[in-house]
């Protein structure tokens, strides 16, 4: 009798709940675009779609756009258009328009935190010189699911000019609300070849948009905050250029009340020698190490001056100082002296031969 009772209970538990929803009744949302124009919020969903063909089953996507006077209304109207229950557990990217980050970022962030249906592990990005809707509708045979293509760009950022920030929404939010750091976002644009590409970084001061970094400064941000390679630098010799690419990097940043000290340890290789320098001579590499060390030093110093002027602590300099001293330094770093030391070793591994340094 006891065994029969256990069996009956098991059958009831395994039979499913009354509110379970079949998979084919779900709209699986892979990407979301958020825009603001004409006093309305506009949402675009990229929805996964199993389209069966005669030979196989290809995972494709389609988009649905709705709007509303406020975010709640925009979500309700967009959900209504979908015709199925929106399912956000596989959400990969959320694209903000430039109008959102300039004037409505705090409202958007507050809504996304409160909406328990939306997980907080997506990658937030900015749609630069275009709209989130245009990007999410930009699928093709090469990338039938745009959100997947964007994730490939972000995850392979080291091969894409180091123009990606891989922070998920949760980490982005932590930097926004922290008194000792500021946040930064990658952006996407559509280039002249009609391709989606990574572009400039957008810097913030608290929830307020501070400025857009140049392409060079965007790459330098990644050089200072993570291990970076495939980052190129160029120097002219008698109007003919030499180009090097970093093969490895590490950085150390220390902050005092009146100094920012940055130490870079880098390895690189010559990838282009239009100046016809003799790469068989060891003294050539000594010259290259010194010259390109100065180039990188000047670039990094200029970058730090840029973020000092925009008062955006994207390098978390205040946090570095606080961790060391347990004292606040939220404003002093704006005027601190910048000292950059570059230890660069260039060799020809993979090019001609290895040179003893």
C-alpha cells in the first residue's frame, strides 16, 4: 500500500503543473533593442524561429517592434504583438539607442532590474549612428541570428581591434552605482560594406553619459584593463612607416593622492616594415623597443588625460586608491600627474627568426 501511495504521488509530480507552457507556445527572445523618439519608447525583439527545410532545420530569427509612452506600456504592447509568451532566459544582448544612454539610462536600468522575467547576464551595447531595430533586423545568410553574431564579435574582441567590453549587465550596473568607478559600453554600427561591426566606447559619469572615446582610446582602455594582443601601433621613419602588433600584455596601475602610475609590460612583433629597417640586426630591435615604447607611452598618457577631462573614472582609479588606503579619492585623480612606464620587447617570432633580447 505504501509503495502504491508513493507511485501515485510520483505520477502526480511528474505529470506537470497546470501553468506549464509548451515550448512551441514560447517566443524565445535572443536580443532586445530599446529606443526613445517622439516621446515614445520603442522595443524590438529578436525572436528565434525553427524554420524547417527539406534538408535540415535552420535556426533563424525574426523581429517584432512595439512602442508605448512608458516602458511598461512598450513591453505590454510588444508582447501583445508577439502572440506567444515572451521567454527571456536565453537573452544575449540588449542594444540601447544613443537617445537612451543620453537621457533615459537610469529609467531603463531601473526597469530591467525590477523585471524578474529578464535575466541580468546579457551584454549591453550601444547602437551607434543607427537604431537598435536596424541592427537586430540586419540578419543575412552569413548571420541568420543577429544576437549570435554580436556575441561572436564580443567574445572574439581581441581579433576585432580590441573594441569590445565583455561586462554583462550585472557588472555594468555595479560600476554605474559604485562611488569609486564608472562604467563603459561597447557600441555597434553598420559600416559602408553593410556589415555590423564593433565601434567606439561610450563612457559614463554615474548614470550620465560623459563622452564617446575615439577608436584608439577605446582600444587603449582594453590595453589597461585586460590582457590584450593584436593591438597595432605605427611609427614613421623618414616618411615610411613601421607597424607592430602586440602579442602579449600586462598592466599595473597604482594611484596616490596626486599621481597615477601605470606600468606596462608588453611583447610585440613587426608586422609591416615599409621603412626597410634591417630586421637581422639586434640593434634595430633596441631602437624599435625604445621608439615604440615612447609611442605607446604618449598614447596612454593622452588617454588618461582624456578621461580626466571628461571626469569619467572608467579605469576605477578611485577604487584602486581606496583599496590601498581605505580613503576616498573620488575627485583628486582628475588632476593627478600621469606617469607611464613601458617595458616593450619586440621580436620576429613567426616573421623571420627569434632574436635574443
